[in-house]
């Protein structure tokens, strides 16, 4: 009887491990086959780019601190942190049927085409900047195509997701820019995040234009039936829940990364020549 109980327990444990592995595998497949992975890989480089653009004509001692802060950005906002939280959010938000449905969609010719087009659009936008992306998207689509793109953007909550990222990146770069000049621990990341978040509505309109421009560029060569199919996917309950999972995962990743960055920068500034000079 005891041997049988041990065997049953072992089999049950193996079954649970198999289910857990299957869940993680499917979440990873969704992540790797969508454009989310490309978006995440741009985050640390974009923060670094914003930070680097604010540091001309600084003292040598401050330049050393800035280099250390740049390293801290790369360490805190590494893609692995975001991947971990997004996979967890996908697992927790979507059941196995929904995960399978998303994988099936991503494996269709249109799903693969859309993911590739979105990834290319993200990379170009990261290189060229927000205003340039908006300007280059003007006149890309007819009025009817623009309306369809607008619906896709709404269904996928693209503006909301990009707005969250923009707010976080802006507050991080503001904190990083101020850090080399700090002579105390009074400059906390939360202060900059609160200040940036208070301007969310002000940022939202520009950000909405940016999100729609991204999609307009990505879908510029798509036919009307293809865009309607995209609307059908993103507007479905499964597509909506997938959008929710992405936002949740990215938010949780930023929470962890921001804390890591805050701690790293406090340590850098606290032990720097700049700080001791105060």
C-alpha cells in the first residue's frame, strides 16, 4: 500500500510538472513568435539614448558617474527581466485553450506577416524617434485604411501599452539625467515617476499619434481583408486578454527594473566623487 501511494504521488507530481512545463513552453512560444520580443529589446537602448542625449560638456568626475549610470540602465532593463514577467502574465491570464488559439494565429501566414511587419516598424521607430515616425506615416493610408488601423489600435490597446512604456522611459531617463548631479539620496526614482505620471494626459495625445503611426507603417501594404482579420483577432476575447497579459507583464517588469535601477543609482551616486564633494 505504501509503495502504491508513493507511485501515485510520483505520477501526480510528474503530471503537474509536465503541465507546468507545457504552460511555460506555450507562453515562451507566444512571446518569441510575436513582436513583443522586439519591442522589449528596444527598451534599455531607448532609455540609454535619451540619457546620453543630455550629457554634453560635463566634468570628468561626472562623466565617470554617467558611464556607470549607463551600465546600470543596461543591467536593470535587460530583456530577460521583461521576458520573465511577460511569460508569467501570459500563464496567469490565459488558459491553455487561449494560449493554443494565439499560437495558432501567430503560425498563420497573416499572423507571421503581421508580427514581422510590427517588429520592423518598432525597430525603425526606435531608431528614428517619435516625431519622425509620425511624420513619415502621414499619407500612408487611405481614409478607409486609417479607420481600420484605428480600430486595430483600439482593439489591441496599443496606445495604452505604448503610453505606459513612454511614461516609464521618460521618468527613468529624467531620474538618470539628474542622478550624476546628486549629492544626496534625496533624488529618488519615485519622485520622477510621479512627476511624469501626472503628465500622462498631456503625453497621451502625442503617444496615440505615435502608436497609430507605428501600426499605419506596419500595415501599409496589408489589404483591407487582412486588416479586418487583424481586427477580428485583436477584438476577440482571447486577443483582448492577450493584450491585458502583455500590459500586466510589462508593468510588473518595470516595477522590478525600476527598483533595481533606483538602488544601483543610489549606490553609484553615494560613492562618487560628486557626492563626496558635497
